[in-house]
């Protein structure tokens, strides 16, 4: 896949045609993760912006998956 991106804030950076995360899971994307728990609005730690994604793999073969 080309032109996917994660961004710290809207609007997406130039050249990003399919943003996945813009301070939340971007519109038209669904969380379909397996054997895990994710928070798409974690407040700490954050590299840039206000939110980040936190992950807790709860069983073997857990994965972050968005479609």
C-alpha cells in the first residue's frame, strides 16, 4: 500500500492520500484488531498532538489491524 500515514493532527500532511490516525482513528477506518485491547485516545505518553494509541496484547497472535 502506498500513501498511508499517521499524523499528529489534521489536516494530513502533503502527499498523504489515506490518513489512518489523526488524533483518533480517521473516518472510514475500522479497528479490527485481534486478541488485544487498544485505546486510540491515550493521553500519555504523546510524542506530538494530544493523543496516542496504547496497546495491550492479551493473547498470543494479537495484532493491531485497521481496515
